[in-house]
C-alpha cells in the first residue's frame, strides 16, 4: 500500500512540475511587445500603411493600439487596456478601458464602449515550441513561435 501511495504521489508531482514548466514556456512565448504586420478580414489582407498597431502582453496586463485606414472614407484609431489570465489549457483576455475614434473627414466620433463584456477565451496547444491559441468560436487563431 505504501508503494502505491508513493507511486501515485510521484505521478501527480511529475504532472505538477511538468505543468508549471509548460506554463513558464507558454508565458515566455506570449509576453512581449508585438507589432501588427497585417490584418485579414472578410478574405481581404491589409498591410501597412492601411493598418498599423501594437499589442503589449506583460505581467497579466495587455494594451492594444490600432490605426486603420482599411475603409477609404474613414480612419479608425483604437486604444485598449485590459487584463489576461493564463493556464496551461486556456488563455483569456478582456478590456477594462477601450476607446474607438472614427474620423470620416467631416466629424470625429469617440466610442468608449467595451467591444465585449468579460473575457474572450482561447484554448491552448503548446507543442514543439509552437504556441497556438484558438478562440472558443474557432474563428480566430494566433500562432506564436520564437521565430515569428
């Protein structure tokens, strides 16, 4: 019986250590400052100068900026601040402050409504130093590696 308890304890300890190591590896890939390279929407791809932006993920906080001229008749600028949660299986983030400024050349509007309530959730697949986040709807995917 003591041997069985020892084996079970060792088994669960291994998974706990392995889990925390994976979490550190995931966090090391996730945290940092990212520059938006392109934006895909409605089967169209937009590059700079049509779209530019940054995402900073650090210490359970996020900030996001977007400067979009995807619509020829309108410029949109977005600034968002929020929090994120991370586990080995799930990443989620949400904003607590969000501003969307729209300028059509005639007037400028500022909308401070959050784009959604609560946290947006993603499942995590971490394998071979590649991190893949897939939204709960399956419509969004983020791929991160040290080389991207």
